[in-house]
């Protein structure tokens, strides 16, 4: 296990840390370990972009839209 010493912590931050640790029923050292673990643990991978877009716009009824009928036939490109 590594040891970490924090110097120059201002009194207000120290007091907030002490109060937060007491609220959680931990020592200040345990509270700091919990904060560091929470902040440095990799987050779960994000859902794929397409899934998020579909979810966001699902309520708009996009599946019910009709595709317009094309009036002119496509023609091949002419390279001259």
C-alpha cells in the first residue's frame, strides 16, 4: 500500500472533509480513499451513438414517416 501526504490543505476544505466523513461514518482518511476511488474508477462504456440518437428521437414518430415517391428516374453520370 502506498502512502500519500497532503500538505497545504486550507482550513475550509479540511473542515468540509471532516464533516463529510462524519456524515458517511468514516474517518477522514477513509473518506479521502473513497473520494479518490470514486473519481479515478473508469466509468462504464457509453452506449453506442446510434442507440442514443434513436432513444432521443423515438417519441417523434419517425418510423411512421412515408418515403416520397421519386418522380424522375436516376440517370448515370456523364464524364466528358
